[in-house]
C-alpha cells in the first residue's frame, strides 16, 4: 500500500483518534499503530489498525515499509504530570525511549516527515505571558522534561538524517468530537474538565480543586483550553506543511486566551443546569499558576486558527460523554 497513507502512532488515544478521523475525512488513509495500553480499540474507526508497541522498533520498521506513509504522527506517550513525578522511569522509557525507537524506524525505513505531540509543559513557569515559542523551555516535572528531550532529539536527527518535523506544543486538550462519535476516555481520568463533568453528573462525589490561593483574579489556576477538533486540524495542516516541503517548526497550539477553573465550573452549571460539587485542596505539585499561548506563529506558519475552542463548544461537546444533557 502506498500513496496518501499517514502513520498515526498512538492513534487509539484521545487526540490521535480525532486526528485519524479528520485525516480520513480529508482523503488520507490513516494507519493507526497503538499498543492499546491507554488507547481504546473502539476509537479506531478510521483507516487500518496495527497493534504494536512503540518500543518495538523492528515492528515499526515493517509497518513503515509496508505502508510507505507520507508522514508519521507521533502521539504515543505517557501523559500524566503527577504520575511522571512518582514513576519517572516509565516516562523516560515510553516518551524518550519510545520517541527514539520511532525515529530509528523512520531512519531505517525511510520515513522523512514527523509530527510530534509536544506540550506547554516544556515551558515550565514562563517569564512572559502569552507564551511565545522563543520562551525558555525549563520544564518543572519529568513529563515536561521527556517532551523537551524528544523535541531536541528531533532537531538532532533532522540535522544528521534528513528528517523534517513539526513539534506541536499543545496547551490543554479538551472537548470531544463535534459529531459525537468519539470522546475523552482516560482511565484514570485526572484532567479538570472531565472530572468536573463527572462531578456534575454524580459519577464522582465532588471535584477537588487544587488551590484557590493563586495570584489570579479568582485564585484558581488559569489554562488555555483548546478543542480536540482544532488540535486534529493542526495535525492535518502540519502534514501538508511537511509534504509541501516546509521547514522544521515548533509551534504552540492554543487560543491565546486563559480560563480559570471557576469559570469552567460556571459554564458547566449554565450549560447543563447541574452544579459541580467541589472540595478545596492544597496546590498540586508542579502546577504553574497561569499558562496561555501566543498562537501567532501557528497562524503564520500553518494557517492555523482555533475554530471550536470557545468554552461553550468545549463543554457542549464533552458533556454528553459524561451522561449530561446540554441546554439549547
Ligand atoms: O481534579 C482536578 C484536576 C485538575 N485541576 C486543576 O486544573 C488545572 C488543569 O489541570 P489538568 O490536569 O486538566 O491539566 P494540566 O494543565 O495539569 O496538564 C495538561 O496540559 C498539559 C499537557 O501536556 C498535559 O498532558 C495535561 O495533563 C490545573 O490547575 C489543576 O491543578 C483541579 O483543580 N482538579
């Protein structure tokens, strides 16, 4: 098989499955490679599925040789900040070792275009807001460090082995498929919006808020929530950028706008009619108080604009996956 295949490593996960769907809708043939450790077979509904581990370089070489993809999108990673502090070995193995295994397969099998899921966690606590790509990358947890090392690996491989890459530094991925076909199903679920919706639906007793004494207008942390449909579109634009001969890039994917935890809880109440029961807790280790992106470079280089990332669309699309009806 050849032509418009795109290898989607980690394509059974939250962002990967939404990207596979959009690739398919746009005429590409996604080849999803996933070990199903955190991804879900039920989310692999577009293209071909190959079950395999990112650390299995030989298998990846075979898959690249069989499918000759025009680009490789690398989503496969462990992605819990808290867990990375407790089990850094897992993060260095999966995220650093895994990235090297995939890049080795690309090198040996001749795949030249790589798109990488990086993170705002590579910046740590920024000196300036909004965060620009030139901001110093000083991650404050092992997860962020593994993502930064992977970015550096891409840059070094690019110089030596003709590989070209786009590193997409996501801010907070959120929402769910606009058509309602797939959603966010992490186990365990640790992210704010899903947990707030679970608390609103009564499937957990309450949402723990990690700190209301931050130096922010309402005391809670501020993040830049970007809809998964927008993230998916950025990946398709990144594929086109590389296929058209574009240069290496590292760009933020955010909206430029920060939202506090309390603002999210207000929106859930307004849109679903359900209160979110909360309990206050101490600050969570490793949480920067305020993060939001300057999205200008992604607009300039990829033509990317967030279209679905207003808070209401995020909550409206995510809520049904947690059994909540949304008011019209
Ligand atoms: O139950 C919760 C969960 C989260 N929060 C708070 O809500 C905010 C958002 O937390 P999330 O866990 O959803 O997301 P984070 O900002 O920690 O990291 C996220 O974004 C960067 C990505 O690279 C990470 O993979 C992702 O986890 C933080 O301030 C956090 O302390 C709570 O108050 N209660």
